[in-house]
C-alpha cells in the first residue's frame, strides 16, 4: 500500500501564512522519505484538497491520510471536511481516505504548547 499524508489547513490571503505549514511539510518529508507529504487548503490558497487527492491518486497512492491543521473541531471540520471526504471517496473508490483529529485535540501537542507558554511567561 503506497501511503501519503496531506496537511490540510484553512488558507489565507497573505502568502506568508503558509510558511509554518511548509516547514512542517519539510520536516516530515526529511524524517519519512518513504511518505509523500502534500499541503492542501480549504479556501483561498492552492492546492485544494480535491486537487491534492487527485494528484496523489494519479501518482499511485492508495492510502491517503488527511491531517487537519486546525486547533479544534469547528464547522469546517465537522461539516466541510466530512462532505469533501465523502465526495472524494466517491470520485476515487480505489483509494482509502482517512482523517486524523484536529492537531489541537492531540494531548502531546496541547502539552507542548502549554509548556512553551509556561516557560515564556515572565515571573
């Protein structure tokens, strides 16, 4: 099974907004050269999630994991992402699409942010 990972973010008008996601993509790719890592955006920026899935599917990836780079389950994840994934599964029945929880719901990430904030606050 040829796997891939899509970092799925909201998107913004300011092109510099994507820089942290580019950095995360490069870090993952350096640690996992066997894993295709793509960025995709809900709106404004490119590529869109459907475009990223189509590209990965066309390259022979049969298992695609979507990692929502959101802090919580809002309407975009509860409704929009769910609808997009359902449509993508219909368009690409030969691939398995899996969605991870929002990064802000992952305990080690919350711990890392909390630790950083505690050490950053002056006494």
